C-alpha cells in the first residue's frame, strides 16, 4: 500500500500560510500539523496562537492537508467540553483534518467518552500513539472505525534500529527523529516494515531551527526525498499538481497573502496602548504616545486610499 502522507508537526506562527498552500500544490501528500496547547499557545516556538490555528483551518484551500495535534492538557479539556478546544475540533471536522491525540495514557473512566467523541465526528480521522505504555488506549478504541495509530520510535529521540510492523486492519504512521539528513536511508526501511498497510510518516524535531522555528526549506528537502522514493517504489500517492490548483489571485482573494507581520504589529500596538492606559511613568507614557501616533498614521493611510464600493481588495493590497 502507498505512503499516503508526509506530516510535519509543529507549523508555527512564523510560517506563512500562503507558503503552505504553494508547497501543498506541488506535493499533495504534504500534511501540516498545528500543535494546540492551552498552556503554551501563542508562545515563541512550535505552539501557534489560537487565532493562527483558527485562521489556518478557515482560510487554507481545501486541497491543503491539515492536522490538529492535541496534547494531554488539550485532550482533557476536550473530554470536559471546554468550548475553545471543542471549537477547534469542529473546524477540523468541517475541513476533514486529522486530529492527533498525543496522550500517553487515559483514565479508564475517560476511555468510553473518548470513543464516543470519535464516533460523533465520523469525518475526522483520529490518530493515537501506539506503544506498550498506552496499550489500554489502543484496546479500548479498537472498535472505532475512524482511528489510526502512530508508531513512536525511541522516546529519547534516537532513530530505531527496527521499525514496527504495519497493522493489517488500519493505517499506521511512523515517527522518530526523521529529517532531511536520514530520511533517504530510513524511508526504504519504513516501506519494508509497513508491508501491505497504508502508512504515513511524521516529521517533528528535525525540521526546526535553533530558535525552535519551523523550517520550510528542511520540509521541502524531506518532500523531495519522499517523492524520489515513491517513484522507486512505483508508489506515487497522487499525481503532482504542478501548481494547477494554486492560482495567486485566488490566494489573494482568500487573504493568504495578507502581511501577517504587519497585522500582528498593529495588534501588538493596540494591546500596548490598552495595557498602559493608567501608566504614570513618563518613559512608559512616551512609548504609549508613539504607539498611538503609529496607529493614527496607519489609519490615515487607509482613509487616503479608499477602495471603490464592491470592488474588493486590489492586487497586493493588505486585507485586515
């Protein structure tokens, strides 16, 4: 069976959404995993803000494969009915994104509700990690049809000497220190281990830079290796789109070419003005005045260049 997806876990705040659309057009089996953590969301590194995840799920074209990755804290909130993470699940359900539950173990009392939650979202493929430590989870969810498993290699981050054998009754994934430097050697071994099973690979740590930011250049090197190996295996998951679906004007209309940095700076300036409203320190008040002036100048620039009614955004114009 073919390798169906190459998932990159940890797309972050600095990754332009338009780049995901363009790369997905060239490599239709690329999947972009967004990590949601109630505690760490919006912090520098691999956990994008809630706003970023919502926007990605709402605005990325349907052909872009996406996944929502939920850690232990988010899964507990999901089972408790917390509205924010429930909303993310509904967005994933709408765009048929996969949802990965990164849980080491679940209380026995939660296994029934977890299975019911999966069954209530049949358009979502749920992914659980498969290891001796969470064997109870795997057994409890055995009857859930919209579930697949991810084989996690050595928890210390070492590439395993042997990959787990694929399962006959469901798709399975492989992760464990894969990256552009070892994927060429490891991918044939994973093909051999998967056998007749449909499978995917997941790449985490080794496509990040020293500041824990996602590296699109590393991801593209991985995708090139996957494509070359698929050709050797006579196993190309889908014809390469050759940019047929990726029309720049359509991306502009979707807002994906919006200058996120500029928008984020404006939001930050507004938060600064609000947060220092009652400040007495002259130095703080000086910074606040400068922030207000920048916001006023920005507002004036938009007033001076109005858009004709009904014409929509002009090419290259920012949308907010």
